[in-house]
């Protein structure tokens, strides 16, 4: 390969490393807020609950935009997330109308119960979407690095120094470890439903830890490949 090609490989590896950011960051779910209702003034509680629903709808809107904008989501994962996000959004819009029309504390308590038990945006949908976005992003990085791994192995098969061979071997070990950690993460996360909360929190926490470990492995693989490219340049 010529200098221009080597520079391209280095640039692509840098881009891949820059994608290795995994987060499910978020604040406490809006639906966790406590809304008290006074029979004499139900409109106050209705306004407060309406604000909670609006915040959950805003979260869903943001997640939908992220899913639509992602260039690394698999077609199947994108379709599943958009369907789930759309269903949640439609349901919460109906719930918002119910809250607006409510005139008694009993109606508002029923709406609050539906918000917490049926939707669980902050507890299920938000971490679910963010984890799948991160998992597919890391899988795309793994595929990119695997392509460079194969190309560099072919390009250095003759006359490569022991140091270069060792770097390629080390990269391969880290890459394989990352692929094992990423295998099945999206499927396990997407299988979770609001009905499974709060028990499915453990599934999300395990998935997040697997993604963090996979990210570290991919960063290590990228580092070794960078050293190979630099040495051959």
C-alpha cells in the first residue's frame, strides 16, 4: 500500500475509535414523579401530571430522532425501535388527552397508574433504545476493525517483523473478545418490556457493562492496528 492508503487506514481507525462512546445516561424518569391530588383542586394535579407526560413524550421524541439519524443501527433493530417508540408515543398522547379531560382525583390516579405501569419510559424504553444504539454502533466499529485486521494480515504476510506480527495477534485477541461481548446484546435488550420492570433493570445493567468492556477491547484492538500501520508506513 502507498502512503496515501496508509493515511486513509489511520484516519479510519481514528474515526472508529472516536465512535467508542457508550452511555445510557439520563435523569430519573419523569414518570417517577409523585403527583398529589386534592379533591378540591384536581386541576392542579392534572397540570402537574400533564407536565410529567409531556416530559416523557419529549424523551420519546429525542430517542426517535436518534434512532432515525443513526447510521449504524441494523435494519431490524431500527424497525423494532421505531415501532416501539411510535406505540409508546401514541399511547402517551392519548394519555395526555385523558389527563387534560380529567376532573376528579380518581381519574388522575388511574392515569398516573397507567403512566407508571404501562409505559415506564425512563425505566425501560429510554435505556433500551440507548443500549441498542450503542451496541449496534460498537458492532459497526468491530466490523470496520475486522476488515482492517484481515487486510493488514494479508499485506504483511511476507517479511513482517516479529513486532508487527505480535501487534496483529494482540489486535485479533481484543477484537474477538469484543465480538463475544457484543453477541446477542441488542436482542436481549429489545426483548424487555414494561411489564418486566423493575426486574429487567438487571438485564440493562449487564448489557451496559458488556458494552463498556467491549468498548475497551475495541479501543485496544484499534491501538494495536494503529501501531502496525505506523510501523509499516
